[in-house]
C-alpha cells in the first residue's frame, strides 16, 4: 500500500513540473543560457568572447547550430528548440 502511495506521489510531482520555458527573443535566450559564460556583452568569461573579433564571428550558421546543440570543447550542449537556436544566433550576429 505504501508503495502505491509513493508511486502516486512521484507521478503527481512529475506532472506538476510545468512546461519547459519557451523564450520569445534571442536576447532572452542569450541572457538565460549564454551570458553566464560568454558575458552580457559577448566579452567572454568562463567561455570565450563571441564578439566580431572572435574566430567564430565569420562562421556559417551551421557551425553555430552545431556548437549550441552539440557543445564544443568544455561548452556543454544547450537544450533549446530549433526556434530558440535561430533566435539566439540572430541576436548574437546582430549585436556583437
């Protein structure tokens, strides 16, 4: 009986987790998922700078998609929707 209550409790907790956060702009994505390592102004902190002077600045979008979704070096993969990946790439390229 206790086992059934425990399973029910686990089920209810997992159902109450809510939907994953959906970002509406590239800036929101960057601030939430990137700026801690790459800095609020792309200057770099733990991660490298991603400003117009960085080697990645001239890379195609496919490079950015791969780096964001799969990770690279010490950067872990970031779990984002395809839309969010596109938004953050556009934001970075238009603002660095």
